C-alpha cells in the first residue's frame, strides 16, 4: 500500500514523503496512530497544495526577515547605565537590555534570545552585536553604551 507520512516515521521517511508499506502494517499500526494516510489521488493533491503553501509561507517569512535586517542595520540603540572611571560599567549589558532599548527607541520587538553577544558588554562606547532573525539572516546592530 502506498501511504503519505503525516509525521517523521523511523525507517520510512520524513513528514510529507510517500512510502510503500505492507497493507497490514499500514492498517493495523500506522493509520490508527495517525502517522500516515493512504496515498489516494485526492490526498496527493492536498499534500502538493500544502507543500506549495508552506514554501510560500517560508519565502514570505524569509523576505520579512531580510527587510527587518536591512532596517536594523541602519539603527543605533543607546543605553545609559552606571559606571566607574575609564568607562568601565558596574555590571554588564545583556541581550534583554538591548532588546528593551530597541523596543523603547525604535518600536521594534526582538526576542532577547535572538541577540547574540560573543562577550558581555562591560565597557562604555559603541559596540556591534548580531541579531539572528531567521536561519541564515543576521543583522548587525550598533549599540552605544553611555555612562551616567
């Protein structure tokens, strides 16, 4: 029997693939557990339609991330914090501080986990941080740290 996988099945393939399995295996295990459905003409057309819609959704999300990346590259976030002599900070600037500053100053909401800090910012001045917006789409954000 030819079936369409509704989820990843070890030994058969990944979600959306078609596979040939024995009738008993399909009817007794795979179909009752909702892991597959029979590969009829209607089900195959529905699968193809869903794959086209998913590809369009992914392309749209990727383009939105590229547009946001271009916008973020032009911005600068200013963060004021307490510090000592020589521009040394009392503590450090975190991804949350940068995300909050981006929201307050430019009305752009970014999850703090998407801000990549190689080393924590402990010195006043201008720093460049990466903002991972989408797989293979990373923006460079300039962060200006000023001591009060």
